[in-house]
């Protein structure tokens, strides 16, 4: 019995170890096959947020593409760290869960709120469904909801989800707000090509003169044909 019990405990330990490896959160590994998010991966490492994120068992990262994150990448490191912590939600959300939200707003708790530094709800996010779109913004009163949900990039159900949004969320008090990018210019449809009219032969110089001398509304005048000459024959007497 002792041997069987020890064997069972060993198997259980192995299973738990494998389970923890499979279910562990690793944001770097989740995004390693997506080069369009390489800047965000670098900034999470630079601000030392990567190990903090990886220690969590249930988390959603609101990811920004290289183009979208450019508007905040040059900010001071401490400010950047606070902003990025506001893009880490302490719950699991993927496309199915987000689309199942009702029209009313949902309050999301972020990693920044867990630091105890959050004031006036700047450590919370507001997620709403408006006109069929899912939008995010700071939960601070009056803050705009300008970051749109684009797609779910990675999902390990109930452990890690990486959701792409359109622009950074900078809560009041954490830094200067990011301006909403202007919509792409509208291009007018190409004008239809003109219908080809029947080719009109150009007039020669003589014809142009005749046309110019013609009376208004009439065709160029033509000389009347001369009448055929009458030929009279006289019969001579037969001798």
C-alpha cells in the first residue's frame, strides 16, 4: 500500500506540474508569432511588466499593434508603465464573452488598480457596446470611449486572452490623452467614361467655304444640272 500510495502521489505531482505549465500565462510566448505586436512585447519587458503578467492565472491583455502603440512608446518609462498596466484586465475576455455583453457598460478592473495608486476610477476601464461596436475607455467620469475592439489575437480559455484594440487608453491623471486618428479620406468613385459619338468626317477647305456661304439653316447650294440639248434630224428625200 505504501508503494502504491507513493506512486499515486508522484503521478499526481507530475500531472499538476504539467497542468501548471500548460495553463500558465506567458504573454511573450503568446505573441511571438505576431510580429505586428513586437513593440508592445518589448515595452512590456522594458517596463518589467512581463513577469508580473506571467504570474497571473487569469488575465486579458488589450494589445496594440506597432502602429497604434507608437503614440505612447516615447513617453517616460514610469508613465508608460502606468498606461500599459491599464491595458491588462484582471479577468478573462475573448470575442465570445465580449459579444455577449449587453448594451450597458461593464466595469473592468486593471492591473494598475491592483497597485493601490488608482484614483477616481482611473484604474478601471469602461467596456460598452455601441452601434454594434465594442469600445473601451477609462472609467473616469467624462472620459471618452475611443478604443475599438478589433479581434481576439490569442486565447487560452479562462487563463490568457490577447485582444487587439484600435488605440491606446490613457486615463486622466496618467498622462496626456491620445488624439483619435482621423478617418481615412473618402475616395470619390471614378467618373464614367464619356460615350463615344459617331465619327464626323472633317470638312475640306472648299467645303468649309461653301458651308460658310450657305444661307442660314440650309445646306450648301449646288448648281442646277444643265438641261440636255435637243437634237433635230431632217429626213432627206430618197432619190
